[in-house]
């Protein structure tokens, strides 16, 4: 019985010390630790640490991380809320717009996805995946002309991604540009072969 009580006291002391240390850390140090946990796939630990930060203390990056964690935990409703909080705090935060667009794309809310991807592009024009996902949203709407344009922009920025060519070929085929579709599909096949 004494050993159990002793063990309990030691665990309580360790827990108290850990919480005190967390409270004494600067916000930036807490954030760095949370990001490190998130990047090393310790999602639950990252979430637990964020939970200790009051809503008033959270900045746009913490809300963004909460959005990502919610997506990781398959809770898109919370993810949308948290990403929107991030965007309210920093309207030009391209990554939050992009991730919000990804949720809308998955939910087949193509107009909302397109709006978010365009905002992401407005704030960071040189990231190919923003254009690629914009093209995918246009494909979802059967707007093949806009899809083609978006995929071409993605390819200009990153010409070694097979998926970009596959979806461009799909848009071209639906635009009855058979020759260009075949050439693009050949490029897709070449890149897939190189991946092996």
C-alpha cells in the first residue's frame, strides 16, 4: 500500500512539474514544441499541448494546426471552423485557404473550393499544388477549359508530377483536343515509368 501511494505521489509530482514547465514556456517555445510534435506525427500529444493554450492566446498558426489535427482525426466540421479562425486572424495565410479548399473539394463543394484555391494562389502564386487542386475543382464542375488552364499553370511550376499530366489529359479529352490529350497522356506514362 505504501509503494502504491509513493508511486502515486511521484506520478503526481512529475505531472505537476511537466504542467508547470509548460506554463513557464514562452508562447513561441510552446508553438515550436507543438509543431515539432505535429511534424513527428505525435498528433495526440500536439493536440493535448494546444488544448492547454487558451483561445485568447492562440495565434493563426495554432488555429491552423488545430484545423490540420482535426482533419487528421477525421473531423472536417471542426477543421473548417479552426481554419476559418486562422484565416480571420491572418486573411493572407495561403496554407489555411488551401487546406480549407481541400475539405470543400472532398465534400464536392466545388464553388467554395475554387474560391479558397484562388485565394491561396493570390497570396502565393508559385505553389503548383494550388493550381492543381484548383484544376481538380474545375473538373468536378465539368469546366474543362478552366481545368486545362489550371493544370497547365501547375505543370509550368512543376513539370515532373505525373498526376498533373493525367488530369490535364482528361481535361483535354473532354475539350475534344484528342491529339494534345494523347501527347499529354504519353508524358504521364513516361513519368510513371520513371517513378518505378
